[in-house]
């Protein structure tokens, strides 16, 4: 064999193989699988390119936390409010009743525990159905696919979204257990009535916890994912019954319940309750809104603002709100506003502008305004129609009533004519029951604010910022900047005491003018009632609220020092200009700031920060506010362990000398006993306070209280105008405080204000301020001899005569001086033992 023949043999073999492969490629049984394989590869690539690589990560589901409302609790831990735009309650899988889980499986995905995220037979059937008809495609989504859509995708209706659902479902099944997937589903699914999750829906439809539901009630909840609006008890009762019974049949077919259970459940009605708003504490609307405002400033509003947002973070907030004190403050302020405003005519409808209403939409129109009243038996009602001598009115719960002309005859304020003539359909009115009919009421135009604070801690116990927060959202307790009038005077005199004056210092109550320079000429100050009373003690000047004495003391102390103290105690964030008018309350402040300033005085000059929030916990119970919070491990011990009691360390800085603060408090006790607030004297407990009336008068004030509780309030129009010449803090504001105090102090321990170390209690003549050695104070408020508080070495001494002769001390009982020297005289120690000491 030649070499050429040997070389040709392999080439021929290769050529033969190529020829055979070419013939095979032309055969249909090769081409068809090859093309199919190629198309499959291209399809996989396109799926990866267009879908798979653009899918969101399922890793977030491992740590998924559904948006939960923020729950607010009062001072004792009782729930008082919830900040929520959706009803949500999160449960673990183990907390869901097994029968309820089976109801949802029967209704939504009976093969859930068998498939791997996608029900292929169901998808095939759905595709055939969609090919046979036009319109909205139907799906065969499994529970896993619904979780993917609800948590990771949008609600877009398309085959692309369905494909993404299927791919994500596959991923989710690889990442989570079946129980975790069901937990996500049952906590997140929308079930109508603004309820998300099955526990929230249980309360929305049946008013009870999930564990209390019966079998037919569980079956009803299981039909809602398909479309809550289709099965509402109000509009689709028969459809709901039919669908519920179908679910019960599916449960029996799958062996989840027995035929007897199904038969008994089918015979039951739906048993739902009417739609209602969540039950909340009605008192404290202004307080609750202040808490919300502070939380939003700290944590944000929605989930995009962070994990602790108000409407999604699931926070637990413990506040200092005392519901009883809140009701007391609310009732007292409202009664005072109505008392002042009575007899002035109808103030007009509660809504502006007037609503467009008819027989069909009046209830929704009223509900959308969020206007309501919870004062006594008053209610908010909308005028539906007006015909002849009566108006038909409707209420938020759907009831209707009649307002006759005779029950709305009060004149319209500032306009004239009767209120009934001015009422038109679409007006929202305040009404009260009058037999089988209704009578018109007038919400006061005058308003005000009130704050109650614990002076030992700075915690705000109650806050009322107007007549009703659902009518007037502006919080006058924290937002209204008003001139405090004479309530600023104790701060002015405290600066004078700190500068060296004493409560017995003599100040002239007489003309006082200052040269303003240039063309302004002189500025002369005057007392509220005019005139002057000559030289008097500082105490008398505070008790009688004398303007001329206050200005003179401020001028002697220096307005720079006075305004510095005003800023230190928090009346103002910035320092006022050094003008004497600020010593009489010309600067603006809020009720909360003034109450806190008086609380600092009662707290012996230690700084206080008014707070409405005690602490905030995240959804798992970790305290996130205040920062670096630590629990007091031994504070809640069941019994004494023999060790020293844990005592919180006082870290507040001293913004005012403790003795000066106490001296001012002691002086203000005299305001109650014989000054401008004697209406409070019969409360029969140590109370300090000060009335105030701003120029006009446009506002009237009272601020004061006991060692346990300081409260303050003002009354005035939102657009400041004259209240009337008779209006004074002692006649209008102090009685409102008294109405609050009578209830608030009913069961409260009677405690005196405690004096700081170093204070010397000295008997003095109340009129002259001179020391008294032969007489004793008596319980009479106007006794000539009183106890006065002095700092060491500042108390008054025996006065000298004109020629240096020792002047006898002031003695109010001449017979005492004439007694024989050998008669035993009462000693200070005897008096102190009898009175139980000096505090």
C-alpha cells in the first residue's frame, strides 16, 4: 500500500462522517428538538435578562417587619390612643388558631404545603380561561405568590407581573419555611374596613380577638382576600353568605372539618358588627397631638423616614398623661370659657366653608370633616334640610333628628337676627338633646389653654389647648404666644431676691417715670387701679400685684439681671430687651413655659424640662428614647432586701438660688391668703400662685399650685381684643383653676412647701417688715404677725432710734410688755413643738 493511499483513508472517513451528520441535520426528528433547545436557551436568557436579574431580593423578607401603628399609654400604662392610618396587629404563626389557617388554605391555596411556590395545574387552567375571553386576566396565585405581590411587587395587572410573581415565589420558598410564609401572609393581607392582617380584621368585623372567633366567622374572614368590597355585610350580605358557605364546603372536602361542623356553621348568620372607629380615650386630644408632634420630629412620619416612624414603626409610648387630671382640667377650662361667653349670642356653625350635602352624602360629608364634640351631652350634627319651622339634622352614626325654630332663637353674634334664620343645609352645629328633639348650642369664641405639671420631675400631667381639639386644632397651651401680665412678677422679684433684697425690703409704691430720650419724652408707669400706697414690703407688693413697686424693684435690680433670669427659667428662649415694660409682662410666652417657670420655683430653683413622653420602646420592647436609658433594677423589688434604697441622682443644674426660689414661693402663698387670689383660700392647703391681667385687658391668667402639682391657664381671644374692663385674673382665671383644684386635690395628701437648708423663719410685722419678739403668728390670714423666710444674716434687726437709742421691737399686744419679768415667756422652741416644726 502506498503512502498516499494510507493518508487518504482517514480523510475519507472524516468526510463520510460529515456527510452522514449533514444528512441527519436535514431530518425533521433532529431539527425539531434542536430548534426547541435553542429557543429554550434564548428564552432562559431573556427571562434572566428581562425578569430574573431585575427581581427584588427576597432576603428582606427574612427580617420583614410590617408597618404597625404607634400605641400610646398614659401615666399608669393604660392604652389611650393609637397613631394609625391602617388597622394592624402583628402575630406569630403559633398565635393563629389552626382552624383559621385551614380556612384560608381552603379558600386560597389548598395545596400550599405540597407545591414549591407555584401551582402549575392551576396556572394552566387560568391561562386557558384567559385565552377564551377578553378583559381582566384571572390568576391562580398561590399564597406564596400573593406574598410576593403584596410585599415585593406592585398591583399592576399583566402577564409580566404574573411571571415575576412565579419567579419570586420560587425564590421565597427557597428562603423561608412554609410557616414563615403563612405568617407574613396572615399579618399583611388587606381585608377591608382599613384592616390589614387577620387579627385586625377580627376586631374590625366582629369586635373581638381572633382566638374568640367561631368557625363560620373564621370562614367569613377567609373569603375577604378575593375582594373585601364584594362581601361587605352592608352591600353584599347574600354574596358573603354564599361565598362563606363555599369555603366551609371546601374545608369539609379537604378533611379540615366534619360534616356536622359544616352543617352547624352554614346555619349561622355572618354575625358582623357595624363599621366603627377604634375606641380611644376621648380626653387629652391636645396632649395626644403634642406627643405625636414630638415623635414625628424625633423619628419621622412614614417608613421611608426610618425604622421607628410614627405610622409604621410599631412604637410603644409611655406618656405622663393622667386621664383623671386631664378630664378635670378639660372640664374646668371648658366651663370657664362657656361661663365667660354666655349671653353673647350664637357664635356660628363649626365648619367653614359650608358643605354641599344631599340626602345621600350628608353622613360621609360630616365624617370627612372629623368634627366632633365630647362636652357633656353636646353633639356635632350637620343640617340636611331646612323646611318651614324646623331643620332636619344628621349625626355621624347615621341617626337623624329635628331642630325646631323655637330651640334656636339666640341672636347671631355681631350680625343680629335669630340663629335659626342663619342656619343653612351643610352647616355643622353643636346641639344637645331636648326631649325628643334637639336644641342649638354655641361653642365659645373666646378660648384659652391650661397645663398641669409635676414640679418634682417636669412631667406634664394634663394639657388642654382650647375648647375641643376636633373643632380647634390650634394648641393654645404650647403654641399661643401671649403676654403673661402680672404672672411674670414673681420672676422679677426672684431676681431682686437673688440680688440681695429680702421679702421685708421696703419699696415705694409711688410714681415712677423714666426718660426715654429724644422726642419720646418720659414714660410713666401706673398701677392697675391707679394711684399709689407709699412704702410697703416686697411681700405686700407681690400679694397686691402693684405695678409701680415691681418696676421700681426691677430698676434697682437691673433689667439685664431680670431678663437673664426670665431666660434661665425658660419663659423665653431669647433674652428680652432691657426695657422696664418687660417686668410687667410685655414679652410673649406660652402657658407651658410659665407653668414650667413656676415649677422651677417650687423645685427650689433646679432646672426642669417639661416633658410629655416618659419613654419610647420599639416593637420588640427595647427603649429607644431617652437615649442611653437604663432600667432601675431594684426599683420594683417585691420586698426590701436590707440594702439602701435606690435613689435617682439629681443632675439638674441650679438656675436660681434655692433660698431665693423658696422665698418667692413663700411670698406667693400670701397671694392666696390675702392677695389677688383669695378665692382659693378655702381649698385649705398650702398653695402658691399669682394672677395676671395683660394690657387691655386682652388675656387673664393664673399660675400656681402645690408641691405636687403646678397648673396654669389663660383665657383670651385668638385675635387679641379687649375682654371687658371687669376682666381680671383673680375674677376669671383663678375660679377656673379652683374648679380644677377642687376635684384634682380631693384625695391628694396635704403637703407644705419644703424650705432648703439655711432658710431662717423669722416673726415679722406684716405691714412694716420689722422683727417681732413678743407676739406669735396665728391662723388668721390677715394676722399682723407672720412668719417670713430670710437667708442667713439678712433678716431684719432691732431698729435704732433717731439718736442711737435702741428702739423697742414692734409688739402688737401691749399687755405682753407689761407682764412681770419673772413670768415665763413663750419660747420659739415651744411654738415649734406645738406647730410640728417649720417647713
